[in-house]
C-alpha cells in the first residue's frame, strides 16, 4: 500500500447549479470556502479527468475538503441517487453533536428531510436529506457516553 500524508480524504462533487450548491454548503451547512481555482481544460484533459475548463470551489469541513466542480456546461443529473440503484459514491456523512438541533437547523433553512430521525439502538441516530443537486447526505449521531 502507499503511505498517505493526511488522515482524511477530499470529496469532489460535480454540480449542475454552483450558486445553489454554494448557498447550501456554505449558507446552510456552514462550510467555509477556502479557495476558488480555475483549472484549464488542457490540464484537466492531461489528468484524464474531463475535457473542459473547470472552476473548483474548495469548502472546508474540519479536516475534509468538499470540492464543488463547476463546468462550463452543466452535466445531467444522475437518474436516481438511492444507494441500491447504481454503483459509485452514493452519499456523504456528517457526524453531529446534537441530532435534533441539526435537524431543526436544516428544517428552518427550508431543507426537506428524507425521513424522520431514525434510531435502531438508543445510542445512535441518523437522518437523510439531499443537497440542491439531489445528492444524498446523512447526519449521524452517536451518544458520547456509549
């Protein structure tokens, strides 16, 4: 295996609507935008990553960067974001200190929860919602006393 320099990974999300996604991740989820970089299409092509110019918006959440990828022409959305309908990355998980406060914050911001707060055991809770592009996001809580 190879040796890594960080204990986390960065996540890239191609977006159909950069304005809505920035408002959601910065305004609602309160991530910090730490960089905006224009990457020329020739470099993107050399990396075998795409074929067009790219604007990357780096948003920090703790040690993690969520990179919103803005392309000149918005690509189509995935047909269905549910985890059992296609292979690949299906959702992001954010760990929260207070599940009820986090869910109330989302609702107050106009975010529709996909389910009620669920708990299979008393010391764990979760809830799912979607970002403006329809990507699934999970909030997870574990009782610190457990």
